[in-house]
C-alpha cells in the first residue's frame, strides 16, 4: 500500500489498516513542496552560491528591495501573490 510505504498507515490485520491522524496534513505539505519545486522550475532560478542570503518577502508591504528576485508567484493556499 502506498500510504504504508510513506509511513502514513500500517496493517492492523487482514483488510484492516491504522491511519495516522495527521495523514491529510502530511500529504498537503508534500503537495505544497512539489508545487513549490514546479514553480521554481517553471519560473525561477536556482541560486548559484548557497552562501547567499535568501528571503521570502510580502510584496504589498515592500518599500525597497536590493538584490535578485528569483521567483514571484501566487501562493496557492492563500491566493496571495
């Protein structure tokens, strides 16, 4: 079973499974991670130097920005951009 391989469920006997209570949250977090990677791949650029600082900004409150914008997109869960 797929959920068992992800440590989200375990067999509790024949045709019986015990599911983690937070399985939905774990699956949603995994999906957000995949979505983020797709967004970066489609619209962003990876930093060439891992020592450079990285910041996630709230653009409506931004008054000044120095540096390089790697990706800009709507956050799916809130609809904000």
